[in-house]
């Protein structure tokens, strides 16, 4: 995540779109749409596809939430998607950041140990803010 202080970010990057950015997920009617750098390694990619970020809460690497115009994008590596979608809210990220409260959720997982499969219910720490 980078913080840029500028009048118009998209105007500033427009000269370098062809060489440095993958903007193929932008709306096709947007001027910065360019479909030549699709999935090219080393290109910058806008995860939110030109949506404006209203609030960002970053707790650790691969553990953050972004609030845009009416949408929330939650990244929580190691947590099952169903648990992340149903049990973890944007406010939980804020509580973790400002009050240092950890959150735990139970998940049913299938694991293998020495090539033997078994089902396990784990009480996983969803996230803890790094102090």
C-alpha cells in the first residue's frame, strides 16, 4: 500500500500506463483502460479497479481491509472465506487496530499428516494487530 499526495493521481500516472501498469480490469469507458499488460509480472495493478479508497486498515502483511464507495474488501490470509465473509466485519479490523483485541473463530478444515487425511476443528486466531 502506498500513500500518494497529489492533485490527480490518475493524471500523474497516465504517461506511464503502457510501460508500468496493468489496467485491464478498469471499466472499458475509462481513459486509463489498457489491455496489453494483462497479468504481466512486474506491472503495478490497482486492486480496487479505480475505485476511491475511503478508509484503509492495515494490521499486518496480507491482513487488511479497504472501505470504498459502499464496498468492503477484506484480506485475511489463513482464514477460510466463509468465516471471513460471515464472521469478520470492517469494524473488527478497526477494533483490533485501536483496542488491540484479538479475534478467534472456529473453522472446520481437512488436513493431511504423513499422507493421511483427517478433519479437524481449529480455533484460529483471525487477526492480531502488530504492536
